[in-house]
């Protein structure tokens, strides 16, 4: 019996694959010894039908990538954290509908309970811990003690929104969930997960990296291009935060995890149903995020997926449950897009099952209609104070260096086709709306460039302090530009968007407000996963 049980964990040799040339072509840009790249695994019916490493695991040592290379998995970690929460609930240590303050009383009472289930679905409203570190002038990717991070989240006096009202991805949710499991089970989180997931499934090269002095066999570094085009290396060893990230794993080990989504061998049987149930907002709307997994569709087929990105690591697990088909794509190059690459692999293997891709818009003879340049410009969401700038690149519309495909006169699709942007104009007002899975995710109104007179910028200068971030922003006018300085970080040039609102690069949008005497008395920061962090002017 012992040998029969062990046989379940042996990874069989992959079967002959009918289309390796097509797959090799997808990864051709990585398949060279002077480049980092990707480790690929293609799974059907619980076994590899193709796996291969494209590129180099270590440029220093000249070691090629393989299915045994151990990657930092980034946010792919979240599905394992979610599984740990469900298994802890099965064992009676907690309930998914518990108030998080039952386990982490350091968090303030926001007037509405925040449940573990809302955190699992990213509907809690908690501000993102990585973004909070960045806004406070600290290096989000450096070593930070767990008490420091919990204190930072606990210092937030408000949520982004009332719990359950919206979906907004936040790493704070899963970072705190790992701490909840640890406090509830009275066992280190990494140890609980190893005992309840990795060991039962035989994932011998998978672990949560919660000790930055740990030696990890088979671990590989990640790379990104420097300013002069050379590769810069990052081992990410000075980072040991877990829950929202922190998982180390390989293509070979992830096969065993994928198998369990059909075998359901962990716990008492509730795991798969809980993990693959989509969240529901207070208004009854169902969202695509389940528990550490996105449940949606691709070209007409249901998919279950999640990606990860931190340092130079880029990862993706893409599953087609009805076809019992999965693609594992783990990359150690920051410019790689494993979500797109995994879909291209699926396009090859599932060609007969997939619906046709949206066809490009047939250009009419009317030049005014045919040119996408009519949609280029800045679009501003005044509710959430977020700006998107659409430009023309390679004769097509682009946003954030992503090229869009035109599929209708006023509609464009992002790569993959799941996200679209539609442009409308009425009563002289032009709008852009981003939609995903049938719901509108963002709507912005087109705005003109705004240039306040240089003399007016002095009203915004001074020191602004946030008790929530324990940070002071120093604003001054330098060379005719409003400029921000935080700690020892490089200065940031602020760009005016509309009256009293400035774009601050990666720090988001600064919204200044006036006192009763119409003097600037403070500002609020809106930065994607963080809303309305208040700074008071101190001089």
C-alpha cells in the first residue's frame, strides 16, 4: 500500500505532443542562451503532454530553464492561502464569515464588520499594503517585519468603501489572511500549509518563503532590462512576506496542484466548491473573483486562472476545467506576459473548441471614421480620480504601452479579448468605458490639457503630513514645476490634470482641498487600490 500511494505522486513522462513547432514559435524570443525566459507545462487529463524550458535560468551560471526550476510565484500564491483558510475552517479553527478583528484586534472598527470571506473575494475595502508602503516613501519590495506591516494596515482610519459594496484587488486581504490562519491554528502559516497541502500532494519543491535566510534548492533569479538594455538581476531574497505572495514552486510541482482540482484529495471535501464559488456584492451582483482564483471565460470556454507579478517574475496558471486542460507558464523576465503566452498555447491545443477571436474592424473608406486617432487623448474618472491616456502607436490605439485591437467603429479589445474599451460621444462630451466579463469597470470623460499659471503653483507648496502613513510630503516649485519629495526618494514632478488635481506618477492622483478661507489646507491621495488617504498641510 505504501508504494501504491507513492506512485500517485510520480510525474509520468509526457506523451508525444502533436504540435511542438507551433508552441516553440510562441516562445521563440526567449529560446536563446543569452536571455531569461519561461518554463512551460501543458497538462491534459492530469498528465503533461508537453513541457519545456525556453531560455536561461541563471545568466551568471549559464543554467537553462527546466520544469524543475523553482520560481517566486507572486500572486499565484493567493489560491494556496485561500485553500489554507478553507482547510482551517474545515478543522474548526475559524469560519469564513468571522469578523477579521476576532483574530487581528489591532485593526480598527470601521463601523462595518470585515469578514474573512469578503477578504478572500477582495470585497473588504482594505487598502493595499504594498501601495501603502510605496505611498509612505518606503521600498515595498524590501524586507519589512510583519508587525510593521500589520501596524501600517491598522493605522488606516478608513476603508476604500463599505465592505461588500465593491470589488477591488488588495494584497492586504491575503497578507492578513495568512496571519489569521497562523493565529487561529497557533502554528506558523508556512508550516500549516506544508502539512495540509504540499505534503499530502507530494509537492516537495514548493514552500512559502517566510524566512529570507532560507536556502531554496533549485531557486532561480529574475531579470529585467536596465536603461542601457542590459539585464539586471533580482533574487528577491530580501523579501519574506507571505499570504498575498511568497510561494516558491515549479512547473513539475504545480502539476500535482492542478490534479487536485479534479481529485479533491485535500481536507473533508469542501475545498474545491468554496475556492471556485464567485463572490457576490451587497447589491447581488456576482463578481469574477472566487477564492484566490478568477472564474471567467476565454473564447467561449470557461476558465479558472490567476497570474502573479513581482520583481522580474511573471507567472500564470490557466485551467480549462471542461477540457481538463491547463497551461502553466512561469517566467523569470519582467517583460514576459505569461497570461498572453498561456492563451496562445491554448489557442493551439484547443483550436477546435474555441470560438473565433474577435475580428478586426473592417476599415471603411471614410477617413474620419477609419482613423483611430479620433479616440486618442486623456480620459479622467472624476469619481475615483484616475486618468487613462490613449495614444496612437504602430497605427493603432494604445494605452499603457498595450496595443488594442479595433473590433467595431468605436470599440477596442485588449490582448486576449476579455477586456474592451468603448468610446461614446453625446452632447459634446466624449467618454471611454472599460468593460470586463459584461460589467463596466471604469468610465472616464475626455479632458483637455490643463496648465495652471506658474504663479498659481506656489499655493500648493509646503509640508503635508499623513498620520495613517507616518509620512510627510514636501511640495515645492522647482524649474517651474510642482515637485514632490518624500524621504530620500528621487523627486517626483506633478502634472496638472484638472483644477486642484495633479498626477504624481506611480503615487497616483493628488486632490488638493481648501479651507474656509479658500487656502490649500490638505490633500487626498487616490492610487488605484488605495483611495482617499488624507494629508494635512502643516505649514
